[in-house]
């Protein structure tokens, strides 16, 4: 199994637990290494209560907050596995 498949399976498993993540990737040139590198940015969804003046009620809106940065897919996979494990411990399993 390759790393992308593992990352996708972890994202799906976390989604089933109600934890939604977005992953952004950025290419940049590293002067130090003299090559292009990729930076991965993990954003975690938070539900925020917002007041709607038109309906005079509170609504829940999705906000994504930067949660983690890394420079390799292996570190990304380890982070997602740790998040999945933390969620399992909180449930008492």
C-alpha cells in the first residue's frame, strides 16, 4: 500500500469520527537544498456559532484553522495516525 492510500484511509476514518481535515500542498524552491520541495499544511474544521442579523438567530459555520505543517508525506501520515489514535483514547476504546 502506498502512502497516498494510507493518508486517504486515515482521512476517511477521521471523517467517520466527525473530524474533518483539509490538506494543502505548496511547492517552493529551497536555497539550502538547491531543489524544489513540498510543504504540506493541515487545516482542521471547527464549527463556530455565528449570529445572523437577517434571521435574528445563531447559526453554525465551518471555519478551518491551520493545525499542522510538515515537509514529507510520511510526517503527514504519522500526524493523521496520531490524531486518529487520540480520538480512540478519548472514546475509551
